[in-house]
C-alpha cells in the first residue's frame, strides 16, 4: 500500500474509531459515575438501617433510579422539567460541548424519540442496488415552475455500526417499507446483516404522500 494511501486509510479508520468509541466511553463513564454517586450516598444509609453491608444494593438502587428517571421523563410534567434542565445545562460553556452532541446522538436512537429513526426503509439506487436504511425526515420540495411539489424523504444509511453513515434524499414514492421494526433494523446493522430474516415483505407507499 503506497504511503499516501496508507496515511489516508489510517486517518479514516482513526476518525471512524473515534466517533464510535467516544459515545460508548462517555455512556459507560456516565453510568459508572451515577452508580458510584448513588452507592456512596445510599450505602451508609442501607448499612445503618440493616445493621450490616449487603452487596448489590448499590446496583439495585442505580437501576431503580434510572428506571424512575425514565418514568418521570415519560409524563408531561417530567418532560417539562427535563426541558428546563436541558436549557440550563446547555448554558454551561465547557459542559455543553460534550453534553449536547451525546444527548442528540442517544436521542436519535431512542425508541421513544419521534424525531429520530422513524422506520426501516429500502430504496433502489441508480446502480440497481437496494439500500437498507432508516427514514429520519419527510419534507416537501418545491421543484419550481411547471414541476410543482414533490414529497421527499431523508434516509440515513449506517456505514459503520450506527454512529456513522450516509444521508440520502429520495422521492417518497421511491421508498419501500419492509416489515422490519426500528429495533430489528438496528440489530441487523450491528450484526452485519446476519439478523436479517430469511423472508420479508416490502410494501410501497400508500398513494401519493406529501409531508405536512
């Protein structure tokens, strides 16, 4: 491999590894930080109340805390409180440079996020190959005089696990909707396609679609 190509290959792989590893490292570090914080606070209370140390209570308390946050975040009042907290957190100069990208990345792959991965789609490109990806956005394109409006779709096609990929814009009518849930689609990409079912159905869009 010539030197310039080797340097280019190394640079691309390093950037890919960086963007895949950093969200994972931050997520694990945040979870460990929450665990140690809750364990340090709740451990002495449990020990005093029970009269002895019981292993595993810190983990159970952390799981219960994360579950409670999920429950609170699912109701209207909790969403308002979290939205207000986000506003304050994103005002912190240094913290927001890490918090905002990680929050957006995790939110994009959350099953409860209506603005994230909407559904799995299949679309054929100009070469005849069929791409598998995720519908992330629908919009209307004004094509100019005499052509009118066209319903379009933004399709995200992961190229390295899930965090890196290509974004394509297709006419909405070019999409096909396989009977694959978003969770199953994520699993397909994470396993390199091995989780794909032996047979799927791919339906066409029902009629002409214009995004609102």
